[in-house]
C-alpha cells in the first residue's frame, strides 16, 4: 500500500513522508521486471534496475546503521562500504530478494532515525558536522535521483526505441 502523501504537518513528518515516498518510487522502477530485464545494462555505468535498488539499500546502511547507529560493518545487515560494491548483485539474488533487502534496510533506518532529533549532529570524516535533518534531506535527494534513473531504465526496457 503506497504511503499517503502529506503536505502539512511537522518538519519531521514531512521529511520522513517525502523520504518514504521516494523509497517507494525507487522500488516501483524494479517491481514487475523479469530477472533478465532487471539486470540489463543499458548505460555505461553500473546502473541496472536491480543494481540501483541494491545500491540504495547500501546507502541506507552506510548512513543510518554505520554512521548514525555507530555499527561496525560486520554488524550491519548487508554491504555497507562506500564504494562501487554497493551496485553488486549476485546471480543468486532475485528481484524480490533485492526489494526485500531494501525494504528491511529502510525499516531499520526509520528505527535508527527515530532515536535522534533533527538537530542532533555527528562528525563525519570528509563531510564535517552532519545533522539528522541533513541526512534525511540527503537521502531524499539520493533516492529521488535514483528513482529518476530507474524510470529512464524502465522506460528503455518497457518501450525500446525502434
């Protein structure tokens, strides 16, 4: 069931709602594709419909599990390094597996984020002082961008040029 769009309320509610809607938009670019189509390389980068969602799951873990919760990589529920490995999908992983992984990572992110106020900050090497507010905004930006990538990839799969 899609998250209802809210347009009024607290800043926190609006940020979290927008983030959840972008998460859902990203998943919808993958949902319903065959395993073969989900892995089609249509651009020069590592972006395929399935790898973009896999990357988003890693981004959830990097920012919420590693950074905000302070977990070691071994304590995270999946890949959480900041490198191109975030796009790696094994042959054994299915579309449904990757969607479920992303949804689990997103749920864990919600739980971690709820422990902090928007004004809470931490020092992040290379980024400086980072607030929870900034993190939520960065994730909104990240997932909106990748949902756009997914839309374009999906359009190329669903309606190839003649």
